[in-house]
C-alpha cells in the first residue's frame, strides 16, 4: 500500500489551512466521514480542502469549528477573506494583513517596489493602475485607501519592529513626477524615523547576494512560529514549514550584511528626495 502523501502547508494559503484542518481532525481521532457527518458537504469535498485544492466555505467552517472545538478558528478565516475582498486586499494577502497586526517583528526585502507600509497614496495609486489598467476609479480608490490603512498598526500599544531592506534601484525608478518621488522619499525617511524602524539599502554596486529574486517578508510572533511571505504579480505564498523558514531567515541575515548601514541608507533616501526636488534626477 503506498504511503500517504501529506499536504504541503507551504505551497499557498489554502494548503496552509488544509494542512491545519487535517492535523486537527486527526488529533481529534476523526475520519473524513465522521467530520463530514452533519454537514452539507461530502467526503471528497473535505479531502480537496485538506489537500489545499479548494477553499473552505463559511457553512463548512462553522461546522468544522463546532465539530473540532476550534473556537471559531476556521470561521474567522472565512470572515478575514470576506473583509479582505470588501476592503480591497487581494484574497491571498488577507492572512498577511491579519498577521501584521500581531507580529513582533516584520522584516521586508523589496527589490522592485517600495513596500506597502512605506508607500504614499500617490505611489500606491500608480502601482494599482499599472497592475490593473482596467480597474475603475472607484476600485482604484478603494485599493489605495486599504493600503494606506495598513501603517495604522504602528499606532498600537505594542507595534511591530520593522526592518526593511530596499534595492538602490528603487530610488531611481521614477514611478511618479519628481515632486511625487520627493514626497515618497521624505515619507519613507519620516516613517522609519518616527517608528524607530531600521532601513538598509543594497547598493547597485553590490555583487551577487541572497534574495536577488522577488519580494520577501518575514514575520515573527511572541506566541507562534515565524512565517515567510513571498509575492508575485497576482499571487502570494505563505510559508510556515520550519526548515524552509529557517533558510529564508538565514538568507535575510546574509542580505543585511550585503546592505549599507542604516545611517548611510537613510542619508541616501534623504539625498534622493533633495535630488528630485532640485531636478537632479
């Protein structure tokens, strides 16, 4: 008899929750048939959810929470997705927004775009319109408002500690007119200073280094294991597999070593703002 293939919880958000469902079901000593009993869903449907092939609907989430005594865990997950859709977040990003609120540290590497927590409204709008050229003005405005609400997490009683590493090319990629870019640079510097965060820049003269591909975010928590989030154009991947998270964190530490010191990096941001104001760029 072939060995059972466990779901890869690091593959994507549905796989993460599917693996959690399977773990909790087996810990409770229930079969798929026993878990499905009393719901309006069949065994194949539950099996697909556990394998990360389908998302859990709200009626099944309530049933599972009651059956497994999970204190509303899966119901809240469905509610988070619903709120994310209404608020303008991409569905795959809903978990990240929620996790940011509870993170102890947030470490970001941004090789192509300024991270959302450091963006201005004008910069966010330019990115949304570039990615979604057919979006209506109302849709764009909603997405921008949603993105601009994320930095409110710094106003909490115990805000996360932010450590951001940017590629120097971001300073010279003129997404906005010169005055808008100057505002963006000023905003980045002001946010880093006000929140007592750390900013580093990987200079363009740097040779090969870790994370030469793709945006990456590492979040740690006081009462939960760390997670890694990576993102492409229309998709995101949440990774919690310990061995893989460890490798990402090691790579991030190597990236810090390749970047300029915080003081020099902040001065570079401030100099870029002046250059845009003076038309030097």
